[in-house]
C-alpha cells in the first residue's frame, strides 16, 4: 500500500514563512512527478508547484519567486518552502504523486490527506 503523508502546516502572519513536507511510503516501484496543490474554501483545488524526477520545477504565477519546491529521491520526499506568505495563500495543501506501485504496470495518482495553512494577522 502506498501513501503520502504531509506535515508542516500551521498558522502564520502575512509576510512570514512556512515549510511543508511530504513523504511517500509503501510498496513503491517508481516515483515519478510530485506536486503541491492547494484548495481554499469555496474554490477549486489548484496547482501550486510541481517537480519532476530530475528536480525540474514549475510554479503557479501566484507563487513564483516566493515558493521553492525541492525533492529528495533517496527519501521519496518533497518539500515546499513558502516565503512572504499572503492571506491568499491560505488553504489546505495537498501533496500529489504519480507512482508505480510494486507489482503494477501502470502509474496511479496518489494524494495526501492535506495540511492546513492559515495566513492571518
């Protein structure tokens, strides 16, 4: 069984920083692209940043220059460093990964349970 577990959410004031982590565990044969999404109340889930196996990263325009996504392939881990946080950055942040589990021939989409980020003064 494969699972993604996020950590690091919390309450911060505008302008502060927060770091989220996500670890993939279980019977993983191959871990492909990973990403962070977020969902604010009443809004659709949106892509924040994604990173491929070679650590090539892409960012949403709204976080470009403020967020940094990184990856550790040895630990099946991704982090996202979120700087200069704004109230609009608040929401539940979800980790996503494309994984081929052991014994499977195809990749599947996996999601973490989400971690809450609140940005408020």
